C-alpha cells in the first residue's frame, strides 16, 4: 500500500527493500532519546528485520515507512487501544536526522491521520504523548491538527531524569474542520 502526499513524500507498507536502509538511520541517539524505551538503542540489523516482519502481518497496515524522494526517511504508525479503550489510537513517528527540517514529519502525520480515520471507523480519538523536551514534535502535532489535551506531571523517567508528558489529541468529530 502506498499513500502519496505532497513534496515527494509518501507512506508505504514496510517491505524487504527497506531492510538495509532502516537500521543505519534508526541507530541514532538523537532519535531514540525522543521515543519510548521499547525502541531499540543501539538499533541493529536484527531489530530492522524484526520490525519489518512484524509489520507485514497487519491488515490493514498500522505502521508505514516514510519515504522522501524514494528514500526511506522514517516511520509513522499507531498502537490501537484494547478492550474498553478500543476507541483510542496512539500515534508515533520519527524522521531520520538527515531529513529534519523539511516538513516531512508534518506531512506524514497528516497522511497517516487521514488514513487511520478512514480505515479504523471504531477509533474516535488519536493521541500522542511527547516528552517535555521535544518541542519540535509538539510543533509537528500542532501543525497536523492535533490539540494539546493534557500535561501528565512527572509521568516518565528517561536517562535518570523525571519529566512531564504532553498529550495531544485529534477527535474524529472535530477533524473535518482541519482536513477540509
């Protein structure tokens, strides 16, 4: 599956062609420090193989490779809520350092959000949680139509530091005003 955006940006399902490109760009402390500890660091060739194989089982896809000018530039995807939280979806994304500052993340988040709302009708809200020091991510979410929802005080510990999580949300019923 391929979702075409503007400016040579597209989202594509993960495939074997991404294998040798993924681990070199994902193995970056500037990326992993902004993501949950479940994101491997260092990021190895085995982690890349596992991620690609893991994502080939989802139908419809839940995670996409971000490509810019035909090159792997990052990842965007979701975790669906379960049980009584099944109306929720958590979005996550990262862009390789070589591609920062080009508007790629904003376009990818917008493309993925439109896709997710179309493919997962049970989802009523999509949210993201951002570490308090990651202001660029907050700007990406705001530029993509997400609104600040909450600040979760002392909600994470990363590299021995306790900090606040900023939560952003987009509500299905309110999204039409942004994407029209």
